[in-house]
C-alpha cells in the first residue's frame, strides 16, 4: 500500500490539541480557587472581601471599578484560544498534580470575578478592588499565573501574561499537561505539537530513518509506555497516532487494553488516529462503528485491521460542534478540507459506562467534525474520569508548513477534551 508524503496527510491536529486544554475543576473543597473550573487552579480563597477571590469576595451585584481586557493565545503566540478561564486571586493556585487525576468540575463562589475567553480569544474581566493580585489564565492543565497591578478604570493586559506556556515552569507560574507521544509510522503528531509551541513532552519511539531536529529525545519505545500502567499514570494526555510504533492496523494486547482502560478511568485522556483505530475498537468496544474496506459496517468483533482503507479520502470538513465552528469562523478558517482519512466511521453509539462517581450511566459519544459525505471524522467519549478521542485522519501537516486549518482544529478539540468532567461554572 502506498502512502502520500507526510505534508499531504495533515489533518485537524489543532482541534485535538484544543480539546485537551479545556477548563476543569477539582474535587477539593469549594472555596474560590478550589472551584476553578479547570481543576488545577486550586488554592484557598482568603475570604477578605477583596474582590479578587475567596468566598468573602465582592458580590456580583457590586459595581466594578474597571475591567481587564486581553486575548488568550496558544503557546506559539498567534492562535487565539476560546473558552479559557480567566480570573483573579490574591492567593496563588495550588500545584497541578503531576500524575493522572480525576478532574471534576465544582462551582465558583458568588464573590468570584471570573470570565471565559470568546471564540476570538478575547476577554473582559470586571474587577472590584485595586491592588496587586494574581491573574490566572487556564484551560485544562495549561495555565499561566502572573502578578498584575489593578487600578480603577479599564486596562489592557500584556500578551505575555495571557499566552499559554509551551513548557512547565511552576516556580514562575507556568504549567502544561504532562504529555506522552508514541511514534506513529505515518502520523508524526509531535511535529504539530512543536508548531503549536508545545516544546515539553515525552516521546516514546522515533523514526529510524529521519528524526526531525528540535524535538525532545526519545525516552523509550511505545511498548515501554502502553505495557506499563504505572508509566501511563505519569501523564495527563497520551497520544497514540496512526501506525502506533510502526504497527499497521494491529490491535492491543490484553495487558495494553487493561492498562489504557484503567488510565482513562482514572482521569487520563487518550488521543488515537487512523490506522491505530483497533486500540479504541477493542479497548472500548461499541462506542464507534467503522466501515470495512467494502463499505459495510464492521462488527465489534470483526476481523482485526478490516477498517484500514486501501486508499484515503479528502473531503470538506464540517464542524458539528457549535463552539468549534464559532472558533474556526473567528480565526478565519471557514473553508477547509479534512485531508487523507484512511479510516471511515459509519456511526457512533451510546453505551453503558460509569460516571466520575462510579455510578452506571449512558455515555453518548460526541461528534466534533464530519467529513462531507463520509460521516463522523473526529469523535470523543468519556468514561469515568477520563476521555477518549479518535480522528479518522492524520494530525501532522509537515514540519516546514505553516499551521493548517486541520491542525488548528486539532488544538481546539484537544483542549476541549481536557476540561473537567461534569458541568463547568456558567459564564457570567
């Protein structure tokens, strides 16, 4: 089977990245900072009525003395981020757990001044008191905390305070999720991460013929990660791209299925693309129905590898999710294609699963993107505390190319699937 060159296989890498950055909450006590909808911005509200946070903060009926205005950006500095949480607090947020954890949403107190960025990344945050405080910008485990002096009147926040970091430096207020990327023989998603400005991640495996410069060194083989439940638990996000470890259309072992299932139940996020589809089909059977090479629906227990198509399709992309569609419109991406899908999804199916409390629930997969005339192309579903994301197409668009619309969409979706489980605090 012949494959096109890597640059021609780019597809929606950014959407998936965006899903993983979304805002979440904590299971800890619901003081102001504890109830940060991103779950990592947890601290103890000081309750002194300063209007910057704490259960004793200024009531929402109070009259603001001004507003902070700015734009939230991806680590590379130009792509705006939608639905990022922005808030003020005198007490610095607690550290984000450095291992997988159950990130459940809790509600912010009535005295908290917070807002979410709009589809174009802009925000306007009312303030109720003057002084020096912490400005927190967060989505999932992507977080930047900076000191800021607030005075009466409106003020523009410098871009460097509202751009997500590309690497963690907690002592200076920068956090990103712990990310593991396995080598994909036909989908080098690490190139997309690099173009998005995300420079800190662990690579498991590398191309034996050409390893692009400027990437973190490989720390082991893909099996060193997926065969080891304890190693998996060191990460918030695990990316399993097409042809995982160079295996075309092969499935996981029983141990690998158990490890991945346990990782997601504990709060982990798994992103799978294209020819690695069996890692979803066998580990979480029934959620997605693929088509076989003859165009017929593939049974849950159908032959391994039968959903791998002999030739790809490229079709117009349609954003089924309104938030994704609004964001793509806001950044000027209104006409784009999903390039080179080597698998085809027939439909998604509600399945019985478990919610974050351990109770039985019906889980309905979410369709983010559709390939015109070919059905769902990017879908996700929750189980217990984590999420699984699958795309029919490759993510990376070639190291030398500018970010494609597909890669930008991947960022959005990755950030969104990284949000807390449950209901986020409503916009104000």
